[in-house]
C-alpha cells in the first residue's frame, strides 16, 4: 500500500486523476490515500482447502464484476497492480476490457498473482535487478525502477547520517511490519539488555509491538532500565527512521526500500513463512552491499542479536560506513521512474490534463490496485 500511495501522489502532482481499488484491509491503513477516491472490492484469498478455494474464486469473480462496472463509469488509461490477492480482480477486469495494465513487483521473487497476470501485462516494473520466478520471455517488457517510497523518506538520503560518537545516545528503531512481530518483542529487549554497559546505558529504543505483547515487552525493557517507546503502529515512520542510528526489522520490500533510500543500517530478520521465502531474497542485496546484517529466524536469539548489535554499533565509524553502503543500493527515484513508465504505457505525458481533483471521463485516469500485504 505504501508504494501505491507514493505513486498516486506523484501521478496527482502531474495532473492525473487517481483512484484506489483495494479490499477492506487495505482501506483501513491510516495515513494513506487521504485525497484519493477509494473503492473497496471483494478479493478473496487462497487457502482453507477446496472449500476455501471455492469461496476465494467466488469473491474474485464478484470483485471482477464490480471492477468492470467501475471502469465503465470511469475508464482508466491504465491500471497499476501492486501484487497480492486484493489486486487480482481489478487487474482481471482491466485485461478483459483491454485496459493496459502495469504490474509492480516489490519483492525479489515474483509473487503468485503477478505470475498469473504477467502474460497480459503491458509492462512489469521490478524493485530488484534480479527477480526470481520471472520467466525469461517477460524480460523484454520488464523495467527496473525500485520500490516507491514516500517523498519524506527519499529526502533522508540527502541528509547527513545522525551524529554518533562514543558518548552520544544510540537510537534503535525496531519494527516488524504493520502488525508488529512477536519474536522481536521476545528477543530484542534481552539482547539489548545484555550489551556491554558502555552501549546499554546510552540506548534509546522505539519499538513496534503487537497489542497483545506490548505490556510484556515494556516490563522486559524496564527490568534493564532501558528507555523504550512502544507503539502498536508507527504512523510517523519517516521521522522515526530519520532519528535512528540502527534499525532491527523484518525484510519486507517496503522496509528495505525505505532503509536504503534513507541510508540507515539494519539487522534484518526475514519472516520464514513469507511466500517463496521472498524476505530472505529481499535482504540479500542490502546485506551483500554491507548495509545490513541478516539473521535467520532459527538463529535469532538474544546472544546472536546482541553480538551483531555490538559489532555494528561498537565503533561509531562502523555505523556510518554501513549507512553509506545501505544508501548505495537505494533507489530514491523509484516513484518518478514508475510514474514515467505508467505514462508511457498509458499514452505519454502529452496526454496529461491538469484539472479538478475528480477528473471527467476524458482526463487521464489511473487506478492503482493495492494489497495490504
């Protein structure tokens, strides 16, 4: 949803009309698409055996019918899909009406929905130079653009890394995605509590937690006298990233895109249950560049994490070096490049008409279809 939001803002700044098509989960994410018409369609999700598949198929077909009706009222010049099952019905409807589609793949492994729809797509935009499960025959219509991030995050890469020396506070941001991650709450406080006193006494932590875990995590930090601000959802993420010297996080595509655009070193713990283990593949580029250290969840213990934090934060210059290496693989212009591709597929920037917020049917109209996944 964040890349879709970033693209929508860029297209609107160029005079295009934009509407969002998503499911009820995507529409509930705060702080996104505030000035964009939102259409909620049934999408379905595979799972639950034959009965679950049947329910999913019915939901997809219902969503496809609703999307076709929507497109006949406001016919888009292009439909941009950001993967996930919420995008599936809207993209199927676009293909059936011969509306050009662009797929954006945020991960280093082409997702299931994008694999199903790649054949009909006019273009496939990728976030990584090497994408697994992308058929060789589709390379001719594939373009590397990166993962769109909010402009406020992209600007961080143009600013100096936060000052850090042997006496300054060490500011750590811990995030596990919009729903948090229980294992981060279980491991990180004990890992930080076991650091040498020279580091531990300088810690300032901001951590995202699941609502059910937050009080237990609070008690763990209190037992080590570590000041920690705990939140169930971080709405001002750009500001939190700006303050951080080190980020401990899952390896979701948007997380890595923001860290590399901002130039922030990280310790990444890929989610092992992610489809096709795509989070492990996502983390490889940043880790290979030296901007991140990757710990498999099976190895993610307080001792291992504590050793990694001490290694990367024990020397002030080591943090700054890792930040520069993270920045070296960032693609801060991904939003601009993806918007250029959308305009190219839809007829070029000459077709842009600057008009009211809700354009008439003759104005360029783009429908990003987003997934909360």
